[in-house]
C-alpha cells in the first residue's frame, strides 16, 4: 500500500463530512464519534512520523553526511 499524507488529509475531511451529516441518528453519531477518535489517534501517529522524517532530512541538509551515523536507518540493515 502506498499512502501519502494527502490521502490522510482526504480521510480526515471525509470523516468530518460524515460527522456533519444531519440525517444521522444519535446511535450513528456515537459510532462516528468513536470512529473519529480512532482516526485522529492514527493520524497523530502518522503526523508525528512525518515530522520526525522532516527533522532528520533537515539535519542532513544542514550538516551533511556527518550526521548519518547518528540517524536510524529506515528500510535497510541497522548497524
């Protein structure tokens, strides 16, 4: 699966639209609220991961190869 942050954005807006559906019953709203909480929890983790990747990229851009040994390897063998 190849998801992007733009996909996350789309999911969040779709959930917001479901929450604002005025035809929902109280039970359906409760279900959507629980679903929203789960979605937000996952979205927070994804956002944190993206922020960490951005910080690592900034370190590399600012300091070059000398910081690589201090950064975890992602997708490859670890040292």
